[in-house]
C-alpha cells in the first residue's frame, strides 16, 4: 500500500466524518452519512493496520472513530450491571494476577513480624526501647484491650485509616521503596506488640484480639503492598510492551485493586468494630475472622481465575482506556 496516496485520497472523507462528529445537531440525512462514514473509516483503519501500520495514521483514525462512536452511541450511562461486573469480574481478575506477589509479601511480613516478636519477648534491652516497665504494664493490662472499643465510630476510623495505608502503598508503588518501608514498619510494629504481650504472659490475649479482624486486614495490606511492588517491577521489567504502555495498563489495573480493597477493608473494619471488642466467646470471633478471610480468597481465586482465563486483567476496556500507538515487534 502507498500510504501517502491512500491518505490523500481518503482524507476528505475522514475530515467530513470529523466535522459530522463535532456537530451539535444532526438531521436524518447527516446521521445516515455519519454511519456510512464511520463504517468506511473503520475499514480504512483495518487496512492501514494490516498493510502499512503507521503509528500516526493509526492514532489519528482511532481517535476519529472513538469520537464518532461517542456521537453515534452517546455517553455511557453507568448501570447496576457495570457495578456487578466490576465486583464479580474486574476486581477478582486484578487480585488474581498479583496473587503470588501477595503471598510473597505475606511471607516476608510474617518473617519480619515473628523475628521482631521473638526479639522483644526474649531480650530485655529490646523491650526497654518500648518504654518504662510501668508504661509497658499499662499497655499490656489495659490499653491494648481498651483500644478495641465496639461501635460504628471505631469501625469507621479503622476503615479510613487502613484504606489510606492501602492507597499509599498502591499510589507510591512505582518508587519501590515506600511500599516496602510501610510494610516493614507495620511488620515491626505488629511483631513488637505481640512480643511485649508474650513477655508479660498475655500472648493469648494478643492473638484473641488481633485474629478476628487481623486475618483480613493484614491480607488487604499484603495485597496493597503487592500491587505497589508489582507496579515498580513493571517499570524495571516491562516485558515485550513499551514501558509507558506497560505502566499505564498495569497502573489502571492496580488502581482497580485499590478500589476493591476499600470494600475489603470496610468488611475488616466492621469485624474490628463489632466483633473483636464484643462479648462473643473468643473462638467464635476467630471463626468469624477465618470465614471472612476464606471468603476473600474464594472471591480472588474462583471468579478471578475464570476472568483471567477469559482475557480480563483488571484494566479498562479498550474503548475507555484510550488507543495505543502501534509499535513494531
């Protein structure tokens, strides 16, 4: 194909399509003409892509067709079906794609947390860094348990705080350093609290109070950290895609993860606000925590695997994500 000659011959039709797509009002004849030109321009785009994939021409025609399609179909009106699809397909697909990153973050977190806990529980010098003996005793005997004050206000506070941590992990993921630092400091803090409780013979209280909500809450933090680190690794190794395109695609998919975690952390906040500090027997509390964690992983693995097998990534659909410039290779 002689692209220059083809472009010169077809440009008047493309310009006419562009003019019609920008018109505020169309009569019947103009609407019919818009449809015909849209169809012929779509054929032109297919021909250019297959015979002479010039990036500038492909981008021009793609944008022109997107504008015309919007004129023909009108703006997309969100519906409950979109929300249902987002929850049942898009979010699980995004979570499923980073499942091994999540497991790796979880293992690293547990190693750091347990090591810190053992150090604090067995080393008096390490415990001394956490305050005076009197302040430690007050924390172990009163403050740790009193923190879990049942109620909607406490649940909301916990939810917003954890959602903020998750958003920061995802949003700063491209740095690689900030998500790792936040995960490390959280692991040290949790491990140190457990170690202090264990040193004073109250490890059972620590586990009883942290297990109901902590199983899901910490998993959500693992997922957020995994999403952030996955974005950083995409910048380091974009694979066969151009780096800019890879970052855009992964960034949109991982933003889906961040939105999904808002709902996950809302559930965790409800458990922490109404179950952890309640008068329920502690085995019941732990079972509730285990059930919500199992529900999360079933949601991730079952519909997530099915969605990824069908080609879902958690990214926007092509007509909403924009058009990628054609590249060789």
